[in-house]
């Protein structure tokens, strides 16, 4: 018997077993829409498995670019251990290719096709043992409508994604000097909202502002 792993409406992978469907996270636009020399991994939303998540990595080749297909219904708490496992597997392999990168696969609405968000250099951590450098805005995302910002405009406050993006653009327009943004995410945040936040933030062209590649996942 054969089964198909369906991604979007067109991307089908065949193997043995039962049919499984991945609902990809949805983004408005991706700057990356074509990648060569790839191999896939899949994180399924599966209510029959412990914590409703199942990793399929049988076709991963360490020397290639990795496309990690994560079901948007999963939470960061469910996804994180598997992502860290994949990162470690590649980083510590004797066959590692320094030019091979890691990407999350998305449903790009602007093209009605697949889009990709790179996470090669993202370091995930769950312990508050990292000291953020001075001149850093700390952005804590509970969901897209509940975002707490520390250190911007001289006071801590709550906002939503759209207002945060507007505030960051305004702040850089008036010349705030060099700053960095440190990101924290609630571990019950859906993977869809996590990717949506990352995608929208990446569309900003902020002078003298960099986004840290160290991301804290809190509970």
C-alpha cells in the first residue's frame, strides 16, 4: 500500500503506509521561492501520536539544503525539540556541507506557490541564561495580537504585529542609532503565527537595526 504526504495542493511525496497531510504555515510573501539541491523533513500534526507530532526524516541528506515542512497547527513547544535535533544532526555530521542551508517551507499567498524562510543560523534556547547586549529591544510574542516590547521609546508596552512593525519603521526613520531586536516566543504559539511574525519582520528595511538570531522560547 502507498500513501501520499500532501503539501499545499500540488506537492506530493509517496511512501509506504497511510495518507498524511501537512498544512503549511501561510505567509503573504517570501523573498525565497526556489532552492536547488534539497532534501525534505516533515513534522506532522498527528493526534494518534504522543504530543500530536511525528517527525519523518528518512530522506534527509546532510550535504544538501534542508526543507523542513512543519504543520502549521503544531505549537513551538511541540516543534522545538525536533528542530533542535535536526540542527544538531547536521551541525555535527562529518559530511556537513558549509554551503548547505536550512529552510522552513511555507504557503506563499502572493505567488500561490511554495515559499521558504531560512533558519540556518537561528539558535533556539529555553533557559534565560543569555544576557542581551545594550541597546537591544526585547520583543516577547504571546500571539500576533499580544506582543510585549521592552526598551523601545523608553517604556515597556503591549502591542500587536501591525502596530509593532509601524513603530519600528517610525523609530528608525527618526534616527535611533544602532540597535538590535531580541526575540522571545511563547511556547504555545502556533507554528503558523511564529512563521507569520518572522516573515513580516523580515520585510522591514530598518537602518542600523539588526535582529538577533538567538530566539528564546518561554512558557
